[in-house]
């Protein structure tokens, strides 16, 4: 039962990663964007600067697609990530996990998950801490996907549920610990 729950969480996390790119392929370009869709599709999300409102409180502005990207510190190292309330856990790729010190025996890719790119395996890890601005959360559950199946880090509910609150006011995402 526990393994089934982890597989479900991993599947949801991977779907959440792939959904924005699939939706973006089928949405018409908005006026003012480059007519060259090939160069537009190659554009990467630019992390916003996390504006610390007070200690333990951060505000994020959305990117042009409405996503909340920022530079987080995971286990003390900077990682570009996107807030995703639809992801049950933090989801990182294998390269990021290895840069954070997870490798060898600590990455046991035993959870089989299905993604938009096909079936892949994921490993479950526990992050010591995830930080943004003056917010620091300890012992955050995460899943690690293979690089080919996960292109960016998702900051999901395993981080967000440890905050006092998070909400969007007038388009600004407010995180408070």
C-alpha cells in the first residue's frame, strides 16, 4: 500500500511537470510575442527574485506564463525551481540530486512511474532543508526522476504544507512561515 502511494505521488509530480509544456504547445501565441515559435519554445523560465517582505515571508511575481519560478536553496545549494501546488512532493532530476549530494546507494530508482514521455523510474529521498528568502523548511520529502523525464525542479506540497500559509493576492504568490 505504501509503495502504491509513493508511485501515485510520483506520477502526479511528473504529470505536473509535463502538463505546462503540453498545454503551451497548443495555445495560440499572444500578440507581441516573437513570431518564430521555434525560438519561443526554446526559451527557459527565468526565475524571479524572491522578495523578502519580512523574515519568514516571501513574495513571488509570476512569469509571463503565470508560473512562479525562483531560486531556492536546497541543502544549502542554489536550485532553480517552480512552485507547483499540483505536485504532491518536491520533484528533482537525477543531475540535481547528485549535485545536492545524493548518489550511489541513496538513489534507489525502484518506483515505476508513467510520464508523458513514457515509463520511467523514480527514487524517494528526504531533503534536509529547502529555503527561499527567510523561509527555511526542514525534512522535505522529494522524488528524483531521471533527467530525460524531468527537466526542472518542482516545489510541491511536501514543502508548501509545512508553511503557515501560501496564497495568491493580485497575482503575487505570498509564502509565509
